[in-house]
């Protein structure tokens, strides 16, 4: 009975702010784990947790040398964690910056967006049929200015003919990536970072590894056409899916962009609602 009474008293003393605090911390821990899930960082995190767990055990059994080694390892590990988890930390900070208030690289007009995607899908379909290698990066919220600066500036409206011409074999811009921002081809022949993931299919070439690499560091959508097989692939969020047709690629890209429009509209509606509430409170 006393235990039940103590539990009931503890529940009564929990404030709304405490509940919110617990929920926010739980959400942050959950998102942090999702960032490192199925990556090398997940295994490193398990190793760190094991060290933290072993320190009090070694102290309890008077294992002085082991306790000293584990303690020093954990002390030095604070700096090591920042270095080891640099890609994950960068990705987390970029995701924090991808809010509805910073969608400057996403088209406002759905009709224009569908036209751009249609042009891209048509060019990719033709490149696939002729087995011409291609690498197309569609910029989203994360700015790709550093990538754009590595290539040749073009700044032209997106068209199927121009995209196909860029990737003609043995031309200067053929081997690099073409970056699309809004409805314009901003740069071609760009260099992309290769993924460091060693668990990928060995059949994937440099283009596919470059596509995965940039998708790990941004929210860009990357389309790859294989030079050997003509297979169409799509990379996003560090993952790549293959064997697309022209029509399926177009449908997937339009769905992704429409979802972004809906999220953006939802955030705007919330902001307008907050403003109206503030005005109502003041009046």
C-alpha cells in the first residue's frame, strides 16, 4: 500500500513541463538513433555504451588497471566522438536547418515543377535507351553551392534536349554531375563526394557511389543512368533504388515534390494560426 501511495504521489507531482521535457529528450534520442541506424556509427555507439557499463563494474571488483584504462579511454573519447561521428553530426545539423522557412531551392509553382520533372524524365529515358551514362542532381533545401562551384556554370532552363546534349560521350561535361536548382540547370561537370560505405553492391560504379555520397550529406535527389546497362537509379537519404522506368521515375519524383509542397503549406498554416492567436491575445 505504501508503495502504491508513493507512486500515486509521484505521479501527482509531475508537472506538464516535466512531461514535455521527457518527450522532447526522447524524441531527440530517437532521431539521433535513426541518423546512425545501419551505419558504422551504430557499432561505435554500442562500443562506447559497453565502456560506460564496464567502468562501474571494474570499480566494484577493484580491477584498478582496467578501470584506469576505461576511464582514460572515455575521457579521450569525447574528442574522438566528434571526429568519428562527424558525418552524422553534420547530417543532423543540416536536417535541423531544413525547415519550412528555408525552402528557397524548392519550386513554388506545382505546374512548373511537373514540367521540369517531365523534361528530366524524358531525357533520362532517352539516355537509358542509348546506354549513355548520366548523373543528375536535383537540389532541395540543402544548398549545393560548393558542389556547383566545382563545375561549369550553365544557368539555362531545364530541357530534355540540353540534358541529353550535356551527357554526350567524350564531351568535356560528360563524366561530371549536372546540378538542377528550381527550373534551371545551374552547373555541369561537377565533382561529387564518394560514399565511404563499403557494404554496397560491388557492381555499383563511380557514378552510383557519387550519387549515394552526396545524398548522405544533403537532401538532394540524384538520378543515375548506368553507362554499361542503361539502368536508371534514384539516390536519396543515403540509399539508392534501381531499375526505374521513365514513367515510374517521373511518378516517384512528382510524389516526393508534392509531399514537400504539402509539408510546406502545413507549416505556413501553422505560422498563420500562431500569428492570429498572438494578435487575438494582444487585442
